[in-house]
């Protein structure tokens, strides 16, 4: 396994190796959700590149950039065990040198849901992912369904800007009680961790109501909202039933539909989703 800390080094290592290249962009603190992406990439490509970069541009001024969990020693051990060929581990200065001022703005879909709650978030995500694609030139890049809107924004960026790669969405990995695995779960105390199972349970409730014949999106949102509010420590940011390409809210549920939510459990903001199809 080779470690590249500069863009020049990453390019040099990548150029020497032929065949399909899989890229898994991460912010480190690797967990089973990342492992699902890494193993899929390993299985589908002859060369696997994983980037580890906590991207300051996608965090708001009041968000957790400074305290975001990091453990690079552990990450490198995991990546070596998973037969990673190249780890790209740039510094903030390498990715955003003085004078940097070129941003990727993905328009309307980047301002809905997560984008409405976290202004500028997808500008930061799209910019860093575009840079990673340009540096690594992957054949395929791997993202988790848990961050559904992120994957939608990146797929649209690839289509709109004619980028030459395939974006692969990998299913969400869950704990036994259904909680989607996320680095931010590490912030939860024992009681909050128990309460956090309400996110997936409410998504299952939405799915069940729809399967039983309820097609009013407002009614489903209402029942999901009441269910989440019945759990202590919860503050709802949004509960959405939207068209999966435009992210426009639906009045009547038509498939496929993306049911997604963002809920604070104590101070920790968690997101999750399911697709009705
Ligand atoms: O999903 C993440 O971990 C990040 O948003 C990503 C895609 C690595 C960009 O910084």
C-alpha cells in the first residue's frame, strides 16, 4: 500500500498502474459502512484508491469540523488489511492552497433538504469530489446510499459536467436495531444511542403505511413526525418524501420516492433514508 500526501504523488502513483481504478472518497474514521464501499471497489477494479480527507469546505461555521472524529493510524491499518493500493491523504493546504477560489455549485438540488439545513454543504462536497475525480481519474467511484442526497448531487455533477466515470451507490449498512452506521454515531451517549433507533423505525413506518395503501405524502410525513417526537432527545430537522432525481416534495406518493429525514438526537444530527419502489 502506497500513501500519497500530495496531488503530484497521487498522480504519479496512479499513472504507473493500468486497468480499472476504483475510488472511495472518505473523511476517515472508517467503519463498516466504509468497508462495504471499499470491498465493492476492491471486487470491481484492479486498482483501489481510498482518499482520507476531512474536508473543511463542507462544514458550516457552527459545525463539527474541528471535533470530527479522526484516527488515521487505525484507518491505515484497516486500509492495508483491505488491500488498498493507494491512500490519498492530502493536507488542507494541498487541497485548498492560498488563492483557491473555484467552486462547483450544483444548483437547485443542492439547496433542498440537507442543503437547506446546511447552506454551502454541497458546494464543499461537489468541489472536493470534483477535485478528487480530477486527481485520481477513477473508472468508478463509490458512495453510500445513507447519504442519498450526496450521491444524487454527485451523479448529477458527473452528468452535467461530462465527467468520464461511473458513480456506484452502495446500500446502507445498519446496526442490528436498524441505526445506519455513521462516524457521528460516536457522539451518542448510551441513552441517545437507544433513542437513535427511532430514525430507521420511522422510515419503516413510512414504508409500511405506503405498502398498506396510504398514498398521501402529507399523511405519511405526519405519522412519521409524531412517531419520532414520541421518542425523548429528538428534534426533527426535516421528514421528506421526494422525487429522487429533483428532490421535489411529493403531495401524492409516486414510485420511486425517496423518504429521508434528518433528526437531532441530543446535539448529534443524524440522517437516514429508504427508497419506495
Ligand atoms: O461522505 C463523505 O464522507 C464526504 O462527504 C466525502 C464524499 C468524502 C466528501 O468529503
